[in-house]
C-alpha cells in the first residue's frame, strides 16, 4: 500500500477529528476572504473570551518578538498577520487538549516555537513569526493520533518504552505513516497555507522538502535543540541527529552559535513552562 493509501485508510478509521470550536471554523473561512479586516477577525476571536485570552498569551510570548506588549487581539493581527493568527488560534484550541492530556508535548511545542523565533531572527529570515507558528504546530500529528487513534497511540508508546524504538519508528510500524505525514494531512483539512504545512510535513526530513527549505530547516533544528535542552517531552527519549541538509540550507556556519544559544536559553527562561532541565 502506498503512503497515501495508508493515510487514507487511517483517516477513515479515526474516531473523530479533534473538534474545533465554532469560532475557529468561522475564522478559517473568514481569513480566506480578501476584504476581511483585522477588526472583524479580532472581534470574532474576542467573542470567545477564553480563546481571546489564550491568543493574547501566545502572541505575547517571547517567540513573536513583542513580549508583553500586545494588548488587543486586533492589534496582534495587524502586527502578525492573518496566517500567524490562524495558526495561533488553531494551536490554542488543539493544544487545549494537549495542556490537559499531553503536557510534555505542549511544552515541547512552545519551546520549539521560542527557539525557532530566536534562530530565524539571528539568520535574518523574513516572517519569523510565521516560522514560529509552523514550529508551534509541527507535532500536531501526534495530538491527532493521541485523540483520534488512541489505541494505536498506546501501542506506539508501549513500543517506545519497551523496545526503545524512536517515536517515529514506532509510528511507522504501527500506523505505516508518521506524525509528520498525519500533521500535513490535518493541515490540508484545515486549509493551512503551504508555508505552514510544508514545515510540518518535512520537519524530520528537511532534505526532501520541495520548497521553503530554510523554514523547514529552522523548524527541524529548533525541534532538536529544544529536545537537547530537556524542555518538555515530545514523546521520544532520543534526540535525533540534526540533518546536515538543514545546516546547509540556513548557512549555519555564519551563525555565532554561543551567542545564539545564550539568547535561546534567555528566551526559554522567560516562559514558565519551558525551564531548561539541568543536564543529567
Ligand atoms: Fe516531530
Ligand atoms: Fe517535535
């Protein structure tokens, strides 16, 4: 069976997709319209008080570069753009599940978003906010497996703990596809732009990305750095090797690594849940 067929078979037996609040579905349609204004979108998000508060908390995190300075949702839309806000709203809703049931993964995702923000800014990449948002969502496929294929998820976790396989190896054995492919499928279902969907799909294999190679490389490297720093837990005890393609795509040889690491550690320390664990 091809990967695509396998994926189709899997999505057919999913119990349900994580349910997105009504307001998120409305928002997804709204931001497609060319004449929509920041005020209209801001009003819609703020109509759900809990969601509005979460969006504000996320956009004020260090990874967007305006820590503690954005006081209204419409202001955040003007500063960050519709794609970023759409990603933030999606993660706020989906990771709601995570905060309750997958705390480690939520911390891992936040931590990765912080690292990718620092890395994109150091490299002078355009739209660092969008890159951070892609990073926030990079492991979204794991949430889907946990929520919608819970029996397979338990089997995957058992293989990781009992056989010491990597999380991806276990996924490939149990499901035939990994969370990156499932995440890409979900991104498509949710009409996320390719600039977010491609980093999600190729974050473990940046060498195969058909475009947006720099972004994919940043997400890939941020994912490894945050794991190496011991922030959160993506479900995998092993820290994967950083792909040499990724280093090459972003021209890492030009980066002052010690300075970048200091900035990353500072940013991580700013967020309560992302405290760096002391080395074991
Ligand atoms: Fe991953
Ligand atoms: Fe990850």
